[in-house]
C-alpha cells in the first residue's frame, strides 16, 4: 500500500493510550520508599520530645539510685550483726537474779557467754557515743546507728575504739571481760529503738 493509502488510515483516539496516571506513580513510590522526609519543623519537634523523654528517664534513674543508696545505708546501720558468737545465757525480759535469792528482775538485754578477750563486734554501722564505766554494767561501749537505733556492749575488759569514732558493722570495738556486776566473762548486749529497750533477738540474724 502506498503513501496515498496510508493517509486513509483512521486517526488513533486518545482513549486508546495505556499506562498509569501521575497519582498512581506517586502512590507506588510511597509504597517503595516510604513517606517523604519530614520538614525541619517536624524534626525539631521530634528531637524536643525525645530530649524530654530522656530527661524524665534520667530523673527516674537518679531517684532510683538515691533510693537504693538510702536503703543500703539503712541495712548497713541496722544492728543485726551478732556482737559475739556464744551461748545465750540470759534472754531479754523478766528473770530470776543470777546473784542468788528468789528476787525477780527485768533483764534489759541478752547475755552472750564468750571467752575472756574475745573480740566484740559492732552490730551495725554507726558512731561511738560513749566509752566508759557504768555502775553495774562495768566498762561499756555505746553506738548510735541512726534511724532511732542505739546499742550497748557491757562488761568488756578493754576498749578498741574511742568516743566519736565511726565504726562499720562487724568491726571489733572491744574485748570480752567481766567488769562490773558480773558472774564471769560474757557480753551484755542491749538495743534501743527510739529510746525504748527492745529484745535484741528481734534484730539479730538467725
């Protein structure tokens, strides 16, 4: 067919063109590469929110650290460490006097039998507030532990600390003896809580 025949072919209609439109192309690009990058204002807002969350998390961690530190200090100060290891020869509360007779008396601590010269340990962290002789109790060491606790160690033969010294739980503070009103070498151990005497066995570790 010649050129003349070609000119007689019908013109193509626009409705016959194939392919997707612009909107379809953009939708496909979004699905492949994600949404467009945020504008600078969005970045700044996201950064500010992230910084605020980080500051709050830091405050929570600092609060937790302070709480843990305070708890560990309390546990260290709590007078729950046995001052000597020995037989309990007299418990806290009413008892018959060990000095004879039928007279009953209130025993304000516990008595722990131990060899003469055995080390006496601080029951908890604290400050030595007294070292001296007390009538009936003999040579005595008193420790203030804070939190309302105070402990006394009596009938000792020798002091290993002075008033004002800071001591750690388990640290030797004196030596067992029989000073004062005593029937033999032992330690008389007392505990006060908020000024009131309590049974030391309530605190000492089992």
